[in-house]
């Protein structure tokens, strides 16, 4: 169904992990299948939006009806997002690596047989959600982030909302026993200026469709 509030709107989505090279054969990454972000991209496209999906390395197919930009690192993801602005809505669902190598090595780091281990000096990556949420000139009308937490899920999401300049945070408990990572289901607490809404456990497609409905409602002009 084409929701009138979304027809023709530009929606920018990040999904998947980022890979931060250590050397040509090794990298630092977060665990992320890209399933939730890709499901969100597909759901916005079904609702009639023009969708740009910036995806880190994933093994799942590109969603239908979506412009997909494939990237590897956080800095490439930010550059692709910058290039895709302006947008009406941004949903930052990628699991971006917080740190990258201060200097990635051009050649493979070799074991020298002595048992010595390399010290990896790291620097912080740009925060893509915060960059978009606090953009001076091209901030989308609605900026949505995720918070994957293993404790104090809602409190941490509230803090993130303020810190990153987001309108909504979809918080979920990713403690290993909950099976969210790579799984098909998700239990979301939607934290926004309106308060906290506790969603039932849903499939990632259902989470995406609920988010699309929330965004469509918030884009409607007040009557
Ligand atoms: O701070 P934390 O990583 O828990 O925040 C999660 C949210 O911020 C997600 O929406 C994620 O996509 C976004 N994020 C980002 N760039 C980063 C780190 C997180 O866009 N460097």
C-alpha cells in the first residue's frame, strides 16, 4: 500500500556492519547481518518512498526497488550519506565500528616467530547518526537511530536521543540469550519525545512496517 505521507519522499538508510582494515587481509567489525536495516529499506520502498540504502558488507541481497550504495568502512559510509543528502527521513541502522586503525598497514602484518604481538593503535570513527542528527543545513525532518544494548536499554536510548540529535531511537536488548543478532525477530522499545512505546516481539519485517507507519504519522501536517 502506498501511504500518502511517504510517496516521493527521500529516505536515507544505513545498514550492516562496517569493516575497518587492519592490513590487507584483516579487519575490525561489529556483528550485524543487515537484516533489520534492509527490511526497513524494503518497507519504505513498498510505501512509495524513494530509498537510498548505504550498506556495509553483508551477505543478504539488495532489497528490490531501492538505490543501494555498497561501502566498507565508516568513513566511506559517512561520505556516501553526505553525497545522498538532502533527505526527508534518515534511519541509521548500521552497526558502525566505533574505532578504526590509526594507520592501516599497506602490507600484511607478519608473525615473526618470537611470540611478540602487534599493538593496534585505534582512533574513533565519525558518528554518522550524530552527524546527520546535528547537521547545520541538511538535517532531515526525521532522524531515527537504533540502540543495541545489553543493559539499561531504555535509559541508554534516552541519553542517545539527546546526544545524537535524533527524533526516535529504536532500542533493543541484544544480550546473546535473546537471539536478536542474525535472527529473525526483534523486541523494540521506541524512545522519542512522545515517551516510550514497548512493542511486542515482532519479525524484522514487522518492525520495519511499524517504523514506516510511525514515520508516516509524524510526517503528516498537524490537523
Ligand atoms: O552509540 P551507539 O553505537 O550505540 O549508537 C547506535 C546508533 O548510532 C545506531 O543508530 C547506529 O547506526 C548509529 N551510529 C552511527 N555511527 C557511529 C556509531 C553509531 O551512525 N559511528
